[in-house]
C-alpha cells in the first residue's frame, strides 16, 4: 500500500473481456436427448443413466467437463482425463454395492452430482487463474485525485460525471466511483432505493462487507429481470462517503439457474464465465488483487 492510501483509497481496476477464448462447448445429444455416448452404453450404470432422468444431469456434467478439458493447460489435461476415468470406475461400482434399483439410482445420482460440483468449481478456478496471470499484459492508465487514485485499462472510456465522480465504461459494463459530496453522516453512506426503507434495503440487497484498497465497504447486490445486475459498494472514511457502482447489462449469472434443461443451464453458466468482466481491487497491485465476480 502506498503512503497516499493512509488518507485516501488506492484501487486497482482491471477489465478482462474475452480473455478466455474457450467456447461454450457441449456434448452432442442423440434424438431422444440422451448423451451421445449412450449409443455405446453396455453396463448397468450406463443404461440406467441413458434410459432415465439421470441423462439430463449427465449431459450437464458433460458440458462442464468438456469445456474444462479445453480450458486447462496442456500439462494438466492428462491428469484431468485420468481423474475422469477414475471417477467413472467409482460410479460403476454403484452396481456392485446397491441392493436394489432405488439404491442404485441414488448412488449414481450422488456420484454425478458430486463430480458436477467438483468440475464446475475447477472450471471457475481455472478461468480465474488464467485471468489473474494476464494482469501484467495490460496497458494501464492512472487516474489521481487528492482523495484516491486508481489504474484502469486504456481501452476503457473515462470521463467526469456531473456530480464530480468518475465514469468508466466498456460495454456491457460501466462503473461509477467517487466521493458522495453531500454525504457526511456514516449512517447515510449506504445504498438507497425509492419506495424502500433502510431496513428493507438491507434485508433484500445487503451482502456483507469487503475490504477494498485497505478500506471496509458495505456491499449491496441488485439484479434486474430479464438480465443485468448492479453491485454497490459504500465505505465511509476520513469523514467522507466513497461509493463504487458497478453495472453489468450482460446476461446475469443468476438467470442461468432458471433454465430447466441441465445442459442448457451448464452452457449458460459456461458462457457467463467466458464473457465475464473481471473486476479486481487492490492496494498492492495485480499480483495479490482480491477478485470478486
């Protein structure tokens, strides 16, 4: 942290649209909606998946897995494929341990869901790691004011707002930040929405606290239908209220959960990861920037 951070706020703001060039791959289905590999299904477990409701869950897993295979570094691909083969062998053992059809279905379902959670998390971590490694490649501009300073990619459009704040824009995302000049009361340094009381705002939208640039901020999340989302950050220090408003008009990740089909839902989340702009704030530089999505 620089010495100026003691009296102000130092931010590192980074935008990485399209960094991950992987596509939202999916496994092809046959005419009845089963995974493509079902044409060669031989074992009891494989036939159970292909003939019943588990086929949708397996297609969702397949979409995430194939994308992960195409996203990891070549050196990690072999281990990933081997771990998938090991998991398939563990899944097959359900037929030996289950005492009846219900137990078999429950065992296979559990195995698929556990693997789905693991692969989804691994994909998210892989994407975040790739993005963080790209920080040093950006051409950054620096903006300085007496109360705060920040760096931002040169491709972003920066301009002053009428209220004295800063607007940073790179479609479909826009950020507003700066001191709320008329707010001098810590209790008023918060997100407000017309028609809602302070208690209702906190109950509906408050997400907790986060340290940004060495200062503590309250976080408020607001999603919009059919798409889009806003995050508001409010921090009161040095007798002034500093706010950050991030508006993203691309497809909101929360909307993916409303999709009924498992594979379509997976591809929605994968597309969101691919297109997601990474916002990172740090007082120490990109190498240790805490990332939030």
